């Protein structure tokens, strides 16, 4: 009887031991920046300009850990155009081609990229990276008062996995 009581006491204490072993690492999210390398469009002041009827080619999606002595990676990139899922690239450097068809509405659109992100000593997370894309009728409609770039950073939101 005494032995059975000790076993029951041990079994009853296991959940308490398990709760004390939990950590709050879910709040320790990666501190990273994302950048794109594109072709078929240019970025001016954080807006990607692309001509209607042409392809916007994302050559690569890069992630950089803001803790300089630690690394970070993504394992895929899922692309969305105005909240419509276009597809996923699971092969580094996670490129993708978006055809801006004739008849695409002229004006602002949103390009979103969703990526699982992993950084050293941080919790796994999902990053949602957002870009503003301005579709124009012709290359003459792209502002020429700024220096265009093909590699640039984006605004992002990092959420726990």
C-alpha cells in the first residue's frame, strides 16, 4: 500500500515538474532585415515601379540578422499579389517571376512575401514582408528625379511560429 501511494505521488507530481521546465522563448523573435534583388522593375524611394505587360523578376530574397555575430536563414518564400497567393519558392535564393499582364490596373499594388525565418538563439518565426508596387503604362511614367535601385530593404512583421 505504501509503495502504491509513492507511485501515485510521483505520477501526480509529473505535471508540476513539466510546467516548471517550460520557457517563454516564444517572445524572443528574430531581429532581421529583408532585401530583394529584382529585375524588370526599379525601386525608387521604397516603391517598385514596373511597366504594364512586363515581368517583375525577384532574383533573390535575402535575410540579414541584426545581431552581427549570428546568422539567420529563411527556408521558403510564398508570394502574394494584392492578397492573392501566387506561389512558393522553396529553393535558394527563393526567386520568383510575376507577369504584370496587359490590363493590370494602373496604380499601386501590394507584393507580400511570407517566409519562415530562423535565427541563432531565437524562436522560429514567420516573417511577412511587404512591398508597394506601382504599375505604370510606360517607362516614361517612372519618376526620373531619384536614383533607381534593384536591391533594397522592405518593411516586415515577424510573428511567432
